[in-house]
């Protein structure tokens, strides 16, 4: 939605809301990397491939960058209020996926 939003829609928003869509390029890259590596890594996990572990770590670091910016440097909490407080669950899910893949490797489920 960030890259596909129309100029008219942006103009209709308040300045604070608009700033959420005008994030630095590095944050958009971190978000894209987190999503793509997370998806590909889940496929590798289903395929029982140990390459899932380092890819989950890359995805997790990308999540930390993107969520860190969203929660600490952007006006997200001001715009969305308490609804944005669910976002840290993504960080927990990422950490659990790393933990699970390491456990699966140690039990011989991944090769």
C-alpha cells in the first residue's frame, strides 16, 4: 500500500498520517526483505531445510529495523493509538520461528 497509494489519497490525509507513508527508503527495503525472506524461509522450513535458520535471522533483523522505526521514530502510535500496540507481536513471532528452527535442527528434523 505504501508504494501504490495515490496522490489524491495522500492529499486527503492529515500531515501526521501522510508522514507514515513517506518513510525512508531503508525502512521500505527492510519491510520488503522481512516479508520476502520470511515467506521463503517458511517454505524452506516446510521442506525441512536447515537454511531456514540463517534466513529467519535475516528476516528477524529486518523486522527489528522496520518495527524499531515504526514504534520509536514514526508517529505511528500517535496516529493509530492502542491498535499499533499489537505490532510487537510480530517481533515475538519472528523470535519464536528462529527458536523453533534451531530446535528442529538439533532434533534432526532439518537437514
